[in-house]
C-alpha cells in the first residue's frame, strides 16, 4: 500500500513537471519578461509590491498587508503538487492566522471557474489573487516564478525571510517566527 502511494506521488510529480515544461514552451515570451538575476526576489530582500484582483474582482495590494507576516503562496488548480500541499497550508492558516499573520494566494490558473472550484474544494479561506494569465501572471513574472508550488514568507517590514516552505517545515518556521 505504501509503495502505491509513493508511486502515485511520483507519477503526479512527473505529470506536473511535463505540464510545466509544455506550458513554458507554449509561452516563449514569458522568458523574456523574467527579471534580471540581480532583481530576483530572495531571502533578505524587500518583496516587490503588486496589485492584482481577488477572486471577487477587487484589487489587492501586497503593501496593504504591511505590519503583518504574509505567506505569499503561488499555486494553481491544475497543479497536482500544489493541491497535495494545500492541506498543509490550510492547517497552518487555521493554526496561525491572526492580526499578525495571513496568506495571499497567487493562482496561475487560466479558468476562473477552475480556480474558484479549487478554492472551495480545498477549503482555502485566505485572500486569493489572479489575472488568469497562466504562466504570464503578472505577479508570477514579477517574482520570477518558474515552478509551483512556491512561496515566500514576508515579515511585517516587507522583507522576505524564508522561501519554499512545505509541510512540517512551514509549521515549524511559522511557530518559531510568530512566537
């Protein structure tokens, strides 16, 4: 039984990787929009501000969350590894959400219906934004995202303090940071 689960996870990762590679080859102009290496957001740098519409069409700016820790989470409804990670992110949100911490999800979806369905199915309660431009999502391009899931933990001053947190590591980092 354990072998079957491992095998299924490996197959999902392979399928997601192939989908990402295919998508990137279909969007050649995305590569030309990528940030120069020196401007790629990284731990210790200020997180670039953005404004993008939420799931209800209202504009949301990262800067409006200054004063809070923010997990900026890049994902999509069609991304198997993202959907497998969502229960961990949901649990972290339930455990740590407060006036000091929140999450902003950035969806790389093309379909608003698929995006909304995944938000409902996965029990996602935090702010979600997207321009429905797939890999050309303006925030994903700004953050030089070339694979998902991906996230950045941003401190109340707007500085990136961690990246690519998953599972237990996400919970441990939030527990240590928010104590």
